[in-house]
C-alpha cells in the first residue's frame, strides 16, 4: 500500500473514533485488548555526522480485534535547511493466526495522521470549552497534519504559526486552506493561545511556561528522545501532564525525564473515566506515538483498500 493509497483511504472522521477506542483499550491493561511493549530503538551512528538518528521498532497485538502489526520508523534529526523528512516509516500488517504478511504499507501518512488524531483527542478531552486560538510551533509534516486535524475537529477563530525560518512559516501559510497568522517569535505565537501544538525538531526548550496562559492545553509531539526537549521546566512543573503511554514517557520523553515531573494520567485513563480531565489548569499531552495507534490505522487502511479493490 503506497503513500498515495493511504492518503486516499485514511480520513480523520473514521480514524479518530478508532484511535480514541484504542487508547482506552491500551490503558485498560487487559492483555486480550492490547499487547504493546515500549518502542525499542537502534541508534545509527555515522562518523562525521553530528545529528541524532535511530530506528524504532513498534510491534502490537490486539487479540480481540484480530490485529498483529509492527512499524519500523526512522527518526533523523536533520540539520537546518534540510528538505528531507525527519520521520520515515513502514507498517507491516500480519495475519495473527498464520503469521503471514497481509500488507506492507508506506507508514508516513499513517504516522502523521494517527499522531495528529491523538493530539486532537487530547484537545477534545483537555482544552477549555470555547477555545478560540490555536498556535502551531513548527511547519513540517506533523505541523501540517495537526493543522488539518484540529481545524477539521474544532472551530478556532485564529490559527497562528511559527518557525525559526520565517520563509518556512510563510510557505506553510500558503499551503493550507484557511487563514493563518505568521508570527515572528514563539512568544508572539503563544501569547493568549488556548491550544498550543509543538511539532518541532528542537532538542532544547522552545516553549516557556511564562508565556503560556492559565488553562491552556499543550500537545507536545516533538522531542521523542530522553535527551531532547521542547518544553521548559517551568511549564512542565506547572502543568498537569498526560501521556499516550506512561511507560513510554518515562523512558523516551526528555521533557518528562529531565524536568523530573510525574505523568498524572494516560489519555486512555481519561477516556475510560478512571482519571479526571483538569481543564481548568494548564495541561500538557506528551505524545510519543504508540504501536496500537499504527495498528488500528493500518487495519482501517487495509479494510478500506480491500473493500475498494473487491468492487473493481
């Protein structure tokens, strides 16, 4: 299944309810629902290369749903000005009874859309009612997918974007279907914002707590390694922190590990009603991405593809 196929078969209106159900199943910790280890990584060090790069392996088995899959994903922290994607991925869907491969899928569309979908679910659960201003930090593929998901799910009156290269932000503005305000600084972008998405390649904090208003919701999707940061200690310690996976955050998230904060709840805990949504406080959703999100996304793509081809 190619990237073009996946783009035509995957839609947020069908994907997001499946992701929400999967997050709840994961947090229930019932083995018949989801078996998913924390992502394992292989570092790819090269001489004379000064940027982090690694391969992640993300297997998942969902017995009750009959889904067995794994994703192979490469994270490359590119140098400034690189036009290459920072994330590339392949998803393999298998028959859980025979172990045979059912499909090999380009994973870029799946990765972008399931990540943005999970962030949109976090906003649905944690942002204050009547949110009007969305700020997006970063202008890469994840920033674009988050723009698409958030503007489809919610009605913001203003969308702001920032990138350390203004020309990239202007290009982003021209590429989307709705009005976007390009900001010259992070502070300008997030001042008074109700929802903030951080989707950067940064390894040092770019978003500071002193700029974030009370009750704002932050969906942090960059900084997926234990020594990478997007959010400063002030913000992390002031916020109520949620994650897709508590175990994953404690191993992989530099924002969580280096700030020394505790993860209050998984998003699935809120979905299941076992932990509250503190909408009145600053909330941070630390997204690392999970195999179960890839699994349900890949199954949706496969089912849609099979239905489409059977009608030809």
